[in-house]
C-alpha cells in the first residue's frame, strides 16, 4: 500500500509541475517583410525600404533620367542617415575633391577598378541573400514544428490534468484501499493491485513522453533564436557591403564631375593633328578614282545599332556642368557602329584597351581621350560632313582609306580612352557642299577638330548658332534624342 501511496504522490506532483510548464508559448514572429517599392518613385517621400531595388537602380551602369537621378540622390542621403560609417566615408570623399581634380587620371583609374570590386561585392551579397533565404525557410519550418509540438504538449498536459481530476474525485486513497480490501481472495487482491499499477505506469509513460516533448520544444526554440541571430548577422553584412558599393559609386560620381569640368580643356591640350597626315594624304590620292565614284547618301543612317543618346551627357554641355562637344551613344560593348552616310575613312586609331576617366590613351594618335577612334568623311544629301566616332573596342576600327556606304559596319562600341562604361562619343561637323568631297579628302590637313576648335572656343563654331562652315552640328538634330 505504501508503494501505491508513493506512486499517487509522484503522479500528483509531476502533473502539477507539468501543468505549470505546459502553458502555451507563442514563438515570436519576425519583423514584417519590407513593402514592395513601385518603380520609380521620385517624390521626396519615396519609400527606400526596398534597398535591393534602389541599389540595382542607383549603382547600375545605364544612364538615368533626371527624375531617377533625383531619386538616387535622395536614396544616397537616406542610406547615409541609416549608417554613420557611410556618412563618414562620403565626407572623406568630399574632402578629397581637390586632390581628385589635381590627379584625375589616378582617381579615374581607381574608379575603373571599382566595377570589378562592386561586381565581387554584389556576388557576395547575392550569396548572403541566398543564405538568408535558406535560413528563413529553416526558421519557418522550425516554427511550424514548434507550433505542432506545442499543440501536442498542450493536449497531453490537458489529458493528464483531466485524469488527475478524475482520480481526485473518484479514486481517493481510502477508495483505493476499499477496492483492494474488498477482494474476496488473495488472487483478487493481487489482480486489483496490478491493475492500479498498470494505470500508474501508463500515466508515468505519458509523463515521460511529455517531458521528452517539452525538451524537444525548448531545443527547437533555442535553435530558432540561433538561426535568427545568424540571419541578422548576414543582413548586417549585406548592409555593410551595400554601403561599400554606395561609397565607391559616390567617389565615381565625384571623379566624373571633375572629369567633365576638365575634359574639354584636356582635349584641347592633346593631339589636334593626325600623326600620319602625309600617309593619309598619299592613301587618298591613291584612291582618288574610287572617291570620285562615291555618291551622296539620301539621308542620315543611325550610327549605333540599337543604341541611344545619353541625355545626361548633352551636346555642348553636360547636365552637371562642363563642356561636351558631342553626344554619347550608349550601347553594350561590341555593338556595331555604322557609317552615317556614303564616304571614306580619313583617319583610324587603334591600340587602346578598356580605359577609365582621365585616361588619354596617348601615344597612339587621334583626339586625346578618344581611345580607338575613326574620322569619317561623308556625302549626305547635298552636304559634306565629317563624323568622329570615339571609344571603340580595340581592333575594331576599320582602316583609313576604306570607302564605305551608309550602314556599313565601321567598328564596335567599346570603352577605350576617357570612358567609364561602354558608349561611343560622336561628333558631327559640317564642312560645306558635297561637291567638295574628293578635294577635301585628298587635301585634309589632319586637323582633328576640322578647324572647329576645342574647349570653349569650340562653342564659337556651332552651326545652329549661325556659324558658317566648318561648324559643329548637334547630333540630336540629326538623329533625334
């Protein structure tokens, strides 16, 4: 009987303890996901919480519209407000402006290296985001398991409580004794005692199972917290790497601003005459008969297949300041460059690899900073025009002396010379009537501005402002954009 009393006491104390442990515990949910941002928001109250979208937009290579630039400037300020380290880095870059202006080539070369660093960082960010997604899935599965186990714990706990209530109401100790003492024979007594022991053993097993389930539940909850810690650390690392990219992008922007202010002056100081003008003239004399057979094209052919003019690098002036005597046609590297009319290639320069801001690619000839380039002479309608194509992909400019027809491939888009991304800087010059074609080609003096000057002096030779031939033609007036 003493054994029965001990079993009953153990059952009561265990159930009471279990009741206190089995209260439902709700797992803490994660923060709500960031709302999706509708591209492109340009208002001052733009939602920048979708940082991946804004990072992709504001650190990409494609030119941005004025509204997008304004939004990206606001995004940069927002990110600075979120990170003291980013703000400190931006301040440091601002303090370097004078040094950047004084050594634009050095800082431009740094910018050229930024892209490979940014690509590597973006790869690391993508890996981290992938790991975060896996961890979040694991957390979700664990939380589902916790919820299921919690329900099972609650049910088992409730079941034991109910059995305890029934035991207290109908099987008090004296009732147990009455039952056992009411046995008619000793065999009945043993049978009844064994039955009560079986009930107790069943409850003990239920309690053991419940205890194991509770232990697993607590272990799962601990695992969830550990996984959440890993996720938060990964998210912090993503933000740090994004800040590095933003800082690099900002330095690139500063370098580009300073480069724009200096560019025309650097061009003016560079080579203004074709290095091998005597050879060019000799070649033209040799093909005089072919030149005489060139007929005028009926109109202008778009010079860059599937390209478009970058509105941020306007002709005559950049939108951010600085003289810019041509239009920048943006297209992927390797995009064909096409002859704008019927004519001949006067000058061809090759030998420059990918460049950077401030890279003049000197020593190969041609206009400073133009990299691999050609100067073509075209007959279009009744006019005679020269067109300069710059920043071409190495080994793609066609040779001088090549007679071309409108739409013929003359090279490919690259980023040689003073360039931070694939594009072709194109300048157009009006030289007079189409009847001057052969004479001009065979007597060209190698002047790479076609006597329209450089820098601020070049602005004195703009056709639309009333200047007579030779004068500069706004490319947008020819090709739109």
